[in-house]
C-alpha cells in the first residue's frame, strides 16, 4: 500500500490553459486522431496509469511517437 504525502490537483486551467495535445489537431491531425482514439478513449488504461504515476508524460509521448 502506497502512502502519499502530497496530492496535487489541477482545476482545469489553473496550471495549463490547454488540454493535453490539443494543439496537434491543426498541425498534425493524424497524430491528434491517434491520441484521441488510443490514449484518451474509454477503454484506454493510459490516463489512469499516467495519473497514478505508473507512466510518465515521457512514457506517453514515447508511445505516441513510436506508434505514429
């Protein structure tokens, strides 16, 4: 069982004015579509692993890079 000393919340817009990867929608629409269907889809475990620090942003970006 993990004991957490700190819990960090970002209340939509406090730290970032943009959602992850949305700037890709115009510059790289194929990559953006891949992210929407393979990262942020209903059946993907990646966001849960990412938010639980089982994956880092680097892991997610590496996965996207390798797949696209």
